[in-house]
C-alpha cells in the first residue's frame, strides 16, 4: 500500500521543492498525507471538470503542474471558485499536489518534455541552477593523529562526494613553529623552534556544514592552536535550471519546425504561431514551457536560432524580433506546452512505485483546460 506522503515523496525526489521559484507554492495543498493511494490522476490545471474526472476514475491523488493556491485566499466558500475546488477535493477524498517551477527546472520535467517533443537532442538548461555551494577545508596534523582528524571531519559532514564518504587528500611535509610565552604546546617547549612531520589533509564540505566541521576540527586536533584554511569553491552549472537548449538532429526551416511543434503538442483553439522568417534554417533551439517572455534576453544571449514558449505579449515579441540577431519565435499555447510533461511525470511515478514494490495506477487527464475554447 502507498500513502499520499509516500507518493508525494517520490515526486519531491524527482522535482525537489528547493528548485521552485521563491514566489511559487508547490507541494501538497489539500488532503491527508497518511491516506491510502491506489490511483493517481495527472493534469496541468485544477478545474471543476478535472476534479470530476479524477473522481470518476477513482483517484485519491490529483497531481497537477499548476498550484491550486498560488495566491493566498482568506476564506473557503463554495460560492467562490477556489473554495468550490477545495471543497470538491475534500468531499471526494482526493488529495492535490503541485509540481510547478520545480518541475520546470528539474530533469524529467516540463522543459525536458517540451524540448524532446520538439525533437531536440543534446539538451542542457537555458538558465542553469548552480550546484550547491562547497568549501574545502585544509589542515595540518601530526602524522599519528591524521586518521582520527579525518574521521572527525567526516562525521561532521566533510568528505562526502557522490556515493562516497570520508574522501580526503593527504600529503606529508614538515611543519615548523615556535611557542611563545603563555602557550601550552602539545609538542615542544616555549621559546624553542620545533620541526615535526605533519600530514596535510584536504576535504570538501557543503558550505552549510562549515561551522560544524570547523568545530569538529578544533575538537579533534591535538594542537592548542590548529592551523587550517577554508576555501570557497566555485560553483558549477548543474543539470537543473529553467528552460532547455538543444539542437535539431537535422536542420529545418522555421516553417517546418513550427509544423513539427504543432503536431507534437495537443491541439487548442489558439494553435501554434510563428514569428520571424519562415524560411530561416534552424539548428539550435531554446524552449521554456508556459509563459517565457521573461527569458527573452537570455535566449538572445544564448545565440540560438529559435525560441519555443508561450504567452508572448504583442510588444515584447515585436521588440524582440526587431533585433538583427533575434531568433524566430514559436508561440505555443501555455496548457499545450505543459501537457507534454504529464506522460513523463507518469513514467517517474510508475518507476518509483515499481522500485517501492507497490501497485499504484496512474492516468492522464486529456481535458483541454486552455481558457480559449473557440477560434472565430
């Protein structure tokens, strides 16, 4: 048996909450974390029709891309849209979980799904999230005490690299010092120059563990005044980040590419629109699911040939295309672009359930929740 807490744990492992933008509201919004889950339903949006569909298929958990309570409410009234949705979920015994901008940034998320639907290979984040900040601590220890100090630093959080722990570099050399009046030296005597064989120890650590590691170093080191350095390491670009950049396996004209995108996403009344030279030959493409006009400057700087996103405003698109080095624009309806993530999220859940040895069914909503229903 799986619970809401267990299933949402799988989702948060795939789409870590810390990747969400600071304005976002991701995670479990409605429901009992300890309730049993045998059926998960996935959708982009939470609407009356989507909740009814989730109830009809017998789901106990509705996983959506868009949060239900992104902007705070001060009352849960059934004569108001948000209150009506919350009440319907509670009446139906359906929990609701959202993976929003964290799913935009993570691998196997919205950006990867849309980039893959567009036929892009060699994908990388458009705006990568740096790796977690690391320090390196360097200290110098008498040879006989080196292993004990390494053990103490490792226990405090240093020396963990991937699937390995207690990782350290050591080298031997000669340390020299002279204790002054008032010192209580472990080795040597006041006023005398000492030379002793020491081991240089280097270990990396998460910057958040700096205080704990330095406290452990001082406690384990045999010297009254241990010598050490703390170096802040440069961050690398991680596999996480908003959007994706990739290349087409074979170059296409902008018109051909726009037709490919239109065929790859669900049909909506708004359809897929192309801005720029339709005969331009495209190789490198950037994508951002949902509304991506805030990334226009980053896209131009990336030097790509095309940008796929949605909700592009008239003046923002017009001004962008006026630049000589602007890529063509392919505007995809917000809902249609983000729907491409649902099958990928379903595979993430199915894989996690299989790894946990539990049976949980999952289904995808095909209700078009794009607000524009007809074109005239």
